[in-house]
């Protein structure tokens, strides 16, 4: 199956700093990628939909200025958590859609801890 | 509103026993339904995908069913193993350019 690589898998940062998470589709082109956040013992919550070459669409309650999404190519989308705070500590996962909208593949996830 | 509801929320079973997880959805239109296994701290891994016309699909010890008329799906795990302990998430893919709809998952614990 198609492979989605997410990096880093774990990151610890100081409060107030920014963290960038990368999501790459290794063997297919993904015109659309989704970014999710998962708090402990909760389900995946959609944060934003990222379309190549255009601005991301954010879900209600997600601050677009805090969670910067860039989808500059068909194989790479990045999520930058700016001025991170301890409450941003969570598990972030990307998902890439293969054209045709029937297949979705997930990255391995990134565990962000803000101290 | 598109929703996916899973039951039970959590489940504890003895190693070797069978179990069935339920998923009800109100998503429309419907393209397909997936069951994912998510180990703690890991990304979800797809177990099965069911399209509208499929009723049953097996993947090893996992068997998924789909009733598109009642909008219900189930995941049956046979002869459970300790490594089956994980969250099982039901995900429905609506047709068109819309995001996936996730259930909250069932947390399964298999004990010796």
C-alpha cells in the first residue's frame, strides 16, 4: 500500500517555541492531506484540510495563525505549531488521500510535548 | 450531521476469546467504511475497507460486516491475542470532497 511518512515521531519543546511537523507521501501524489489531533483516550479530531497550492481549510475552533499549514507540493505538507504552550501537547497525525477519494493513508503520528 | 458511533467504548476479554465491535453511522452519501487498529502512540493501521456493495470481508482473524440499509458495521475478532489490545476505530468516507468521519473508537484489552 501507499506510504505516508511523518516526521518527527516525537518532539519535546519549550513553551513559546515553534515546532514543524512534516508529512510526506512517498510513492504517490496527494492533492489533499488532512491534519488531525488526538488527546489521550480520545478519537482523532480533524484540525484542517490541506490542498496542494492553496490555503488550508481549518475546522471551527482551530486557530489558523497558531497552526500554520503549508502544502507546497503534491508530496509534502507541513504543520507548524507556533508559540507552543503545554495545552498544545498532543498526538498529531496526518492523512493523505490518493486521487479518487477512496483511499486514505495515515502517517505514523508525532507526539508533541511542550514543557 | 454526519456521525459515527461505536460501541462498546471499552472492552476487556480473555486471550483466545472472540469479540464483536459495533459501528453505526449516519453519514450520507456513503463511499466506504474502514476499520482501523490503533496501537497506543501510533498512527492508525487499516484492517478492512468495505464498499457499499460488500456485506462481509475477512482479513485473517478480523471479519468485518456491513449493512448499508441499516447503516451498521461490525468487526469480529476471532481467537483474540494479547497483541490485539488496541483502539479500533470505525471511519466512514463520504462521497466527494469531504473529510473522513471518525468514530471515537473501542478500546480493547486482551488479558491472559
